[in-house]
C-alpha cells in the first residue's frame, strides 16, 4: 500500500535508512509524503484501517465505540465512547453475536432477539423483499469461479465451463440484482459497462474428457454457496458433459488449500481494500497473496502499471477495461456478477450506514423517537 512513497520499498528491503523515507513532519500539524511515482489511489490507502495507529492494549480507542467484552467465537460487546465528538449522542451499546447458520440467525431476528441480520439467505428474498425492514446494499466486490493449475493449459475445458452456464437462469434462481457472468464491479469504472460472458452452447468446445474435476468453496458462504455450486454442477453435466465433485471446507483450511495447491475450480469472493479498479485488478498481480489463479503475465503487469499511472478518468476507464478483458478473453475466471447484500434491520433503530466497502458505520446509530 505504501511502496510508491519515496524509498519505501528500499527501506522495507533493508536497502535504505529511515531518514531517507519520503515521510516527514515539517510542523506539528502537517504530515508530508513524497512519491517516487504517481499513486492516484494513495488517499484510499491512507484511509485503510490496516494503516491506523494501533496498540497491543485493546483498551486504546478513539472512535464512537470502545471494546467492553470479547468472547472469541461467541460475541463482542461495544460501549459508547463519551469523549467522541461526532455522531449521535444517544448511541446505544452494541452486541455482535457469532452465529454460523444463516437460518438460525433469521429465526432469532424474527423472535426479536436480533435487531440486525447481516445476511438474509437468498431463498427468503422473494418473501421478504417488500417488507419495510428489508435492505439491498450494493457492495464493491469481485466474486468469481477460478481455475486452478490443473486447468492452466486447458483453455478448451475452461471455455466449456464458462459458456455452458445459463447465467440468466442463475440470476432468477437467486433473485440477484447483478447478473452472474458479468464482472461484478461498478459500470462507472468502464467506458460503457462491465464486460460479461453469455450462455452460448455454440462456444462450448467438443472436448473428450472422462475426469471428474473438484469444485471447492468455503463453508463461510453458507447455504447460498452450496445451492449455487450444486446448480452449476448440474449445468456443466447437462450442457457440456463435464463431471464435477463438490467440496465445502472450513474457511481457514480452504484458504490454506488455495495458497498451497488450488483445486481445478474454486469459488472466491474478493473485497478490494479500496473502491477502485486498480485495487480489484491487483488481486491477480504476481505478488498478491490473493492471486490464486497463479497469473504470471508481463502484458497484465503492463496494464496494471498503466492503470496505476492514469490520472484522467477516461484513461482509468480504458485501462480498467483492458485489464478485465485480459482476464476474460483468456478465460482465466468466471465472474459472478455484482453483489448486493440482502439484510434485515429493525425499524426501531436508525442512523446505521453500510458503505460500498461493506464497512458498517454506527456513529449515528440511535433509536427512533
């Protein structure tokens, strides 16, 4: 995040002294940064919680809330910080519960034991969509099906997997706002709109294949991911004769597998650390820990470099299009469309806000009069 600051990468590698670093404080009210190359995303990077000053003592706080209790895997309790100058003065205390099953959480919500449900299973969207406590929240994410090393040199098979899915049908089944098959990032990032794959059996190559390919996904995705992958499994068999085996893994184990030896296919959701196309495309940069498709390409790196240096909106859109087109024309992944989180929130509380980065702001939370 900070490597474009003058001498930052050299300092990190032990090749420069801290006094050479392009960060200085000329007076008590000013923090100055010097760069070795343009960095249009720097302000987003600087606002990231990853760069917030921290202390080992969790009793240190400066925001609207402070930590009162944390039982790992069970709950977190926050109490208001009376010294915080912003937000609503009547903020209530907040209790977060860790609940593994979405349907169990929904039952607690309906019993009024929860006031906020972070994820409504898609099966319930049609029956809840017109309720006043239902909320669609658009978030900036790049969810996709990735192809692992087993399919790296088999583009015909990747094409078969890609064009044999009926994306419009999948959209209807899950009542989703964004169409699967399309890059799920904002249309405003492109000259016109985000690129898409279409269901097209004419583009499915005739491949002789008797293998059974593993499609792995994280159990953290809940029942929705299980339903979606079962649907895909049937589509691939019916439309392309491709056999798949589904595996759900606990999230920590799943990520370890992706890092060490990714399966033939895997479902991954990426939440970029800033709301820009560069952040999304950097997911597949050579040094990115999220580059599970193992992409190594000087052409792609050149596109990233051009996008990073682009300062005019039209140039940023052009290079964003180029990067997404590179991933899709080589059939390196199958995008799963724009993601909208379906949530329920009791109307007795107001003032909460969830931004496009899926960050919940409770500074103005209060009960309705």
